[in-house]
């Protein structure tokens, strides 16, 4: 997992420029570890977003971060919240 991150870390350290890492990164804990440890400045996600187009929003929710949904999604979010409230 994150098989490109050693290369990004080396360039970041040796050359001193911001780097992006990519490569089989699927979970928000791994992303956080890569960023906090300084192995990369950005993490690019491909398959994670192909598998779940709302990956970033779901990761934010799992971490307890309140991220505003895009304006065009708000009617659906409101409807979903109402449906979940009715079931409770």
C-alpha cells in the first residue's frame, strides 16, 4: 500500500519541493499518516474515488469533520436526513 510514498518522501527531503504521493491508498487513516508524518504534501486518490465517488465526504464524516456538501447535493442530503430521522 502507498507504494509510491517512499519516492515522494525522498524527493521532498532531498530536493525540498512539495510532493504528491499515489498508489493503492484506500483509507483515510493511511492518508492522515502520510500527511502528518511528512512523507508527502498531498495524496492523490484514484481507485478510492472510483469505488466511492463520495470517499472524501465519507472520510470526513468518519473523522467527525463537518464538511459542507456541494450546493447541488443539498436537497438530497436534506431528504436523506429526513428519511433517517423518520426511521429512528
